[in-house]
């Protein structure tokens, strides 16, 4: 019977000698999956790794993935190693690329730097080999750029001495030692070369041999490991490095099938600025493709079921769809900046349906885009993507693709099946991101005017005038007044330019409103406030500095705007 405390042998690392791994890298038997990031370590990190190895310190476990007969991923050689050509590697390195590349380049002399051990730093004046804690490793291990110019060659020669052993000659230490001893003998005939060689062979056994024999602990995943497990493992290992997800894995998987996802993505970014402005991730595009091809945006379906043929068929329609939806959101829904997009995920079911909408005749297309906007506003104000957005996107697309195009059939659930309650808007704080962003966008859609210019807000004007969300009743004023209701309610926010916000500062509303009327004019101020759903008049909450009255007044107007956008009546 196996004890619950016994280890699972699949997770027991097996040591592999450095020399064996270097040989296998050179032969193309061990390689990198194409989704791995490039080699980024500098020479200093490599020197530290060499120090750890010759000191016999642990340097971390390597994670390899055994490959079967089917080529699931594109692979590439380590930097400095021979090209793989048609050869298919036996194993791919999932974790340990930086360490193995550093060691390979240092031990074969193929990188941009050459590494040296200053052998006399490892022996003491008493003709004994030093212990590692006695060695000054900053002097004992050095790196120098490869001499590509005469100037660099001269500089290197001024630094290197007879006692600098090139680590790339690790297999020929004894021959190097013979030459070193002879050179010292030529300088001083009294040197006992036999004793000298005996001393440095002891140094070799302690500090040089580990560069060949050190056993790097290796965990090897079997070839049967599911791709989603590999993805999860890699993401876990790379929390502090470049994140890797389904897009990188599928890039490597589809490459042998003639689909270069990386090129697809670079072309999309070059042709559609909206993808950059709204920080669309390449994985999001795969989700939209999967919606069209599989009816699902779930990660497991993307990893297991999405094929290269699906990419060929749906990539371009989806990219055009994302750009088209973003354009619609900016032009018709007031999403003037990516930070005010209530949910990024809401874009992708609409993008998946966009091609069929774009093929409609103009009048039908206009009606279809109105239905998309209705879907957008209902999704935002029912906060339907707060949880389970991937699942919800799949369910929504299943209905949206027909209803948006034809106006017939079941509607997405946010439109008819979920409650819309005015009380949510009265009590919601700015921490309710979807409601908060949705309200800001709704004000812009309703042609909220810039306080400073009186012109309707556009993406350009928002950026140019540094327009952002600010308090209407300043936080400091409410605190001084002893107001019990939170200053961070979303009804206490609006989009205000930087100059106007400096006028507001921490003052009571009636005071700063008088200054704004003097600066901008009474009529212009009334128009601007009305466009921000703020009631103005002798008895209004903002005129009387009555925060609760102001909130209730503004709620009335906001509810009307929400009802107009969603096509629904809010519960009071």
C-alpha cells in the first residue's frame, strides 16, 4: 500500500549532467518551443550561474516536455546552437531557457561574450585549493565581449593574463594546464611544474569538472500531458516574466500547418489602430474566432478544439468586427477612451456577429447596429459580465448572431430577463466599474458638453483638455460639512476638464458655480450642467449645497437616460 506521504515519481527530478544537455542541445535533441521568449540574460547573470555551479549550489529545476511522433508545436534552436532544420527535437524546454542558453553559450563560446576562470584565484599562498567561501568570485570569474574589432581585441588582451582559463575549453583543461605550466616555467625556471600541475588538477577537480559533471535536476512531462495542463504550468512558472497563454501556445501549434498567428496579429495591429488604442489582446481575437467557429469563448475549448482551419476562415472577419464594434462604441455609445469601456469582453460577441451585419443593406444594417447598442447598454447596466464573462459571451453570441441581424428569435438575456433597478444607481459607488464607466459613456452619448468650451465631447477633446472623472461635490467639502453619505457615489461624478476642476477645488458648489457663471456665462453654464444630468435653479440641490437633494435630482435624469438607452423601464 502506498503511503499518502510518498512522492509521486512523476514529480521526482532526475539529474542530468551539464555536458549531456549541452551535447543534446547542439544535436537538436533538446530545443525550445517557438512560443518561448528570447534570451535576455546579461553576462552578469551568467557569471552568477557559473559561480553557483562550480560552488555546487542548487540552481533550480528544469522542466522539459517529451515530444511524441506528432509535431504539436513549432520549435527553434537555442541561441548560438545550430539551426534545427528538418530535425524534430525529442524534448522541449518549458522552464530553464535562460539558464540553459547561458550555460550553452559559455561552454561552447557561441554567445556575444567569452567567459574565463582566473585559476590562481582558486589557490592559496600555501599551495592549497581554496574553499568556495574564500574565493573572490568577482575576480575569479569574468566575461569579455568577443573581439569583433582590433580595438576590442587590444582591450581584451590588456585584461587577460596567463592564468585566465577560457571556460569554452572546459573539455581541454589538461592541455591548457600544460601550456600554462610551461609558460610559467619560461618566466621562472625555479618553478616546480610537477607540483604546480598537481595543485591545479586538484583545483580542476573542485571547480572546473562541475562545469561538465554538475547534475541539473530535470522534471520531464510525458508526451501525453494535455496542452491545457502545459499552458497552466507555464503560466504558473512565469508569473514574474513574460506571461504566456493560449495565443503563444497556439502560435507554435499552428505554425507547422502554415498559419503564423504572430504575423496575423502584427498585420492586424498595423492595419487597425483601434486594436492598439483599446488594448485588445491577441487572445481576445481567438475568443471571438472561437465564438464564430465553436460557439464558445472558454479557454479549454480554444486550446482543445480550435483548429488552424478555423483561424484561416474566421480571423479576418473577426479583426474587422472588433474594429467595427470599437468604432460604433466610440461614435454612438460615448466610449471616448479605452479606460471608460465598461467590459472589454462585451466587444467580442458583437465582433463575432459583425460580418453578417456588415453584409446587410444600409437600412437593415442601421437597425442591426441599433440592436447591438441596445445589447451593449443592457449588458452594462445589468452588470451581466461582472462574473463568468467568458461563459456569458458564449451564451450571448448564441442569441445575438440571429437576433441582431434579423430582429427575430430569442434576445440576449440582459435585454429582457435581468432586472434593472433605479436604486442601484442611487447607492452605487465608483467601485462598481461597469455602472460607473457606463454612466460616463452615457453622458457622452447624450452629448455632454465640455465645461470649458461648451462643445460636445469627442475622443480628441477628452485627450486635449485632460477631461476626466471628477467630484461634483468635492470630497474635502463633504468631509468638512459632516456629510454622512459617501463622496464616492457614481452620481457625484462627471467628466470635467482640468481647468474647470481647478476652479472647483475643495469649495462648496454654490461658491464655485458663481465663479463658473462669471467665467463661462450663465446661459452656457446652464447648458453644460443640463448636458451632465445636473439640475440647476434657485431650489436645486447643487445651488443649496444639499448633497442628498442633488443626488436624488440627478438620479431622476440618469434614470431617464438609462431607460432611453436600454429601451426598458427601471424599477423604482
